[in-house]
């Protein structure tokens, strides 16, 4: 009887160890190594491509914000042709 209880206890402990290892592995794959954590801040919309970017990390042209310098250049070119 005691031997059976010990076997059950060992099996349960082994199952818990395997579960803990699987959870740790899943957490390590959740975010790739070197990935930048999400920063908080106000989002603004790029008028050229329509994506939302953090105001603090955007490319600016006056009060207009862009996701990249390419979008800023395209906006300036479009504005120059329309003027």
C-alpha cells in the first residue's frame, strides 16, 4: 500500500516537473530574443500609409507625424505638386 502511494507521488511530481518545463519553454518562445518591449504613449496616424505610430518615435513635419522618412518625403512631394 505504501509502495503504491510512493509510486503515485513520484508520477505526480514527474508530471509537475514536465508541466513546469513546458510552461517555461512556451514563455521563452512568446517573445523572440532581442525583441523590443512595447512602449506606451500617444498614437498618431501617418497620413500617407495610414499606420499608427507612437508620437514620441515618429518622423515629424510640423504637426504631421509619419512612420518613416519615406512617408514624410512622399507627403512633402505630394504637397509640393498640389501647391
